[in-house]
């Protein structure tokens, strides 16, 4: 399809980008809703979920994400759609982590919001590497990220409560 022909279906570039984001958001929401790991299998199921997006998925999709992120940096309308997409991902991750805590698969004192935020940042980095790094090694790089995820889930990641803070505390609601 030619670029001009796309505008038969979308009123503008903003509408096209919003449509792509909404399609991906709906697909990802359905995947998050379907995520129901078997007892004792949380990390393995979560790793498989990650591999689906960072290894099995097409590299072109990661490159398209970078294009959308670049457009969001210039265009407030696209930025709004993108930011809502990010908020949805964080909400879903928080829910997954809260469910994992209830099932005993995650340390109960881990701050699910902070863990979701950290994981989202790591995922963004994987998308960038997947899109542009000629030496991207999905097996190694996903394994490295999931070592951090395991540390998050186990409550082994220690963060300062506030920027510039001098006291290290576990990433927990009480911190």
C-alpha cells in the first residue's frame, strides 16, 4: 500500500499513529489479561511472556516503536497516546506483581509500582537494542534482564526512597 493510500483510512499521520498504538494496546491488554501462570511457575511464565515480545516478535515492530517514540518527542498528540499506552502497561504490570505477591511468587514487601516502573524501563531498552543493535543477542540480553526481574521479584533490589537520599531501603511500601 502506498503512503497516500493510507490516508483513505486515516485522516492524518496522528490518526494513523494513534490507530497503531490502539491496536497494539488492545493486543497487549488481552495478553496481560490472559497471563495466568501456574503455581510455582511465575518467573518461567513471565520470561516466556517477555521472550514473545523481545525475541519471537518481529524486529520491524521494535523499529516501529522507535519511530512512534521519536514522533511522540515532537508531537504532543502522539505523546498523549503514547503516554496512555505506557500507563496501561504499568497498570498491568502492577496487577501481575500484586497477583504474584498474593500467590507467594513475589516477596510481599516489594513495591509493585516501583518494580513495574523498573521493568518498563528495562523493556524499553530491550526494544531499542532489538531495533538498532546489530549485535543484539536476544538469548543473552533477555536472560540478563530477567536476572534483574528475579531480583525484583525476590525483593533483592535495594533503592533509595528519594533522589539524593543517603539511606538505602528495600523497594517496599514502607520505604
